[in-house]
C-alpha cells in the first residue's frame, strides 16, 4: 500500500482566507498569523514565510488589511496587520464559499 505524506500543503486560494480568519481575532504580526494557523490546525498546516509575507503585502495593497509598526512580544519591531471593513466582508464571503466547496468535495468522496 502506498503511503502519502501529510505535508500540510494548502489548497490553492485558501491561504488568504486563513490569514483573514487569523486576523478576525485582532491585530497580529506575520509570525503570529503563521503561528495561529499552525496551532489552530493542530500542526497540520504550516505557512512558509515565502508565501505568507507576499500574501500579506498583496492583501494590504488590495485594501483587505491595514498595517502599522509596533513592538512584538519580545520587544522587536514588527508590522501588525488587521482587517479593514473590506477584509471582514471578504472573510464572510470566503467562509460561505469554503463551506459550499468543502461540502461538495465531501459528497463526491462519499459517493460509491
């Protein structure tokens, strides 16, 4: 029997939704976003810096996030991100879309 490694790779398009969800709880710096996603997914989803920071930048440029500089827990300079009104709207729309999509995939996988 062939075994497939549990890589924790994200389905295309889900990273932004997960970032929005992480920030719905309040402002976080990039490392905090990645840490929250990993902890909340029980260490299954791991967000690489090379994907996270470009996504945060794109989302900020599109008006989904706003950012400000501040001090992290260990007193280092960090950029903190938070949702804008458009970010909250996008999270709501993406949550509904994901619920429909995951339900459809579950139906297909249970089909005989």
